[in-house]
């Protein structure tokens, strides 16, 4: 074992004992999104590096230090996608999807070279949702209501909604000056990261996770007090819809999101159950991004859910979905029975399309096969030996009660179904 090749740090195997939970969660998420008219889009995991630099922003954690970037054999500069929004916009632009409104979702792995810890990995998975061509705030509300329904259908509790408005680009630029003056006046209190961001990305200072920065940030001038009229009105409408729908939220004036492309509505669903990695779902409006990437103006909003964190939260709150076990384990003793068991299994699958049936395979004694049947968690064990073949019957053991019966082959499907 000492020198087997191991996986890359922060990139996890998702093993068969947990994939059923992933599948169930993914199915619930897809059902809800489909129910709101969102359609799946699939785009590459690798894109030109330039796409992420130009969209996410040069002075962001992701672009500064988290991207998996490499030169391919042609010398092209490529990057493993650190998030989905940039690739989704690129695909929509390139394929003419922006000529009409779009409601889209995607799911898959993302890659960031972060320090691995609980809830923070180097390969992780997101389900992302994007809508193009809607200027809001109705679609902003739809997205938030939809996330609330995701939690409801998953049986997820323990998450709270935070919202904020980043205003128009002009309002944000004006506010930025106010903010820089404020931080300049307290320069000695800034930590190293914040010093570095003071002129390149001062809004990000507000998002600092350093406890030593909290007091300074809390006393900082608030972007919400510097909003343009339109953003202010739209934010009010959004809040009204959430109020009417009975969705509780907290207005967090320091919620700025880590990526450059956001403006107006931003939101996060956070939990206190996962330590400091508490953001399960995050998103917002990014009307400027399409034009910034060379397309014509198109309004856009989206969010992404971190699936590792979502599943960890379901586990922490004892809300993992119920997983259906195996229905039938088919034990076959002897060569003839082994062959016949495969034929019988096919007949059962023809009659009961959703049946979960394991045919033993690999021979062995009755005792050993039965042990496997027991471990499989199957509801019934079917037992086929030479004697049963001669009589065209099969032993059926109900595992919960230990009760055993002999059933004719042609009555077996009916027996299992009722
Ligand atoms: P954080 O503030 O936790 O670093 P972020 O702002 O970088 O999050 P986004 O880029 O908005 O996160 O990604 C959306 C969601 O994806 C996050 O809320 C989180 O649930 C998940 N996520 C982000 N980075 C990671 C990671 N390295 N490992 C696992 N999940 C992640
Ligand atoms: Mg991050």
C-alpha cells in the first residue's frame, strides 16, 4: 500500500456508500429547477484562461491564487473552470442563446487551488443556475423563491437568507471612493489582505473573514445608503415579494460577493452548522458581464450551490434523504442453478421494470451466498438449487421475518409485486 498512487490533495473520491445520497439530492434539485422551466446546459470543464480573468476579475481570490492554469501542447493558456458562470455566459454568447430570454442550469465539478479543509476542497461540485435577458426584480425574486423551495423539497433546515444590493456601476464607483477614504483614515487597522485590496478591490475588504477586521467593517459606510434610485426601488420590490411569500431574510450591507461581475441584487444562504465554511448557496445579478466579454448588453442573474456543503449540512441536521435498498438477492447453488438464475432474473426484470435485483454470480456454498444476501440488505432472498430447478420452483425468504416459502417460477413476479 505504501507506494500506491494517491489522489491529489483536496480532490475527493465520492464512494458508493454516499453516491446514493448525491443522486437523490441531485434528482430533487433537478426536479425543482425543471418545474420552474429551467433547462440544462453542458459546457466544457476547460476554457481559455482569459475567459476567467476577464469575467471573474484580476483582483479576486480566484484569479489571483486559486486557478488551475496550464499550457496545453499547443502552448494555449487553459484553466480548469473555477466556477460555472463564465463558461455558461461564453456558451450562451457563442451559440446565440442571448437573442431571447433563457433559464439555464448546469451541474459538475469546479476546481480551485485553496487550502483544503472541511467544506473547502480543490475539486468540488456545484449546481449552478443562470437566467439571461430578464432585468428584474421579478426574476431575482423567482430565483430566491426557487432556492427556498429547493430547501423545502430537500427537507433542509438551518439555513438563513442574506440579501443586499450592490447598486448600479456608477453608484458603486461613487461609493468606492467613500469607502477608500474611510479605510485610508484607518489604514493602521487594516490587515495585510485588506491593505493590498485598498485600491484594487476595496469592496472586498468588507467581505473579510478575519475577525480582527469585523469592528472596522461594521462601522464602514454602507453601500445600501449610497444606492441609485432604480436599484433602491428594485431592492424594495424584491423585499416586498419575499415578505409576501413569507420568506424571511436578513439585509446584510456587507455582503459583496467575491467576484467582480456582480451588481444590484446579491444573496447568500448561510448556515452556522458547518463552521466557518457556512455559505451553501450564493448568487446575484451580473448585468455587465456579457458586454464585458464582448457580447451586446444582456441582463443576467444566477446562483450556485456547493453540493459538498449542501450534503454535509443535510447530514449535520439529520436530513439526508431516505435511500431505497435492494429488493431481491438471488442465490444460486450449483452450475445449473447459476445459469438458470440469470434467466429467471431477466424474466423478473421484464415483469417488474423497477426491481432492484442482484444475481449472486461467482458461485460458492449456500452459506457464503446467503451471507452476501444478508449483507446486501435485500428485502427478499431467492434460493435456487438443483431440486428447485427440477420442480421449476424457487425458495423465497422474507428477510425481515425469516419466513420462507416455495413459489412456482411463473407465479414469482406476481408474488414479489404484491
Ligand atoms: P467562500 O466565501 O466560501 O470562499 P465563494 O464566494 O468563493 O465562497 P462562490 O464562488 O460564490 O463561493 O461559489 C458558490 C458556492 O460554492 C459557495 O457558496 C460554496 O457553497 C461552494 N464552494 C466555493 N468554493 C468551494 C470549495 N473550495 N470547496 C467546496 N465548496 C465550495
Ligand atoms: Mg472562495
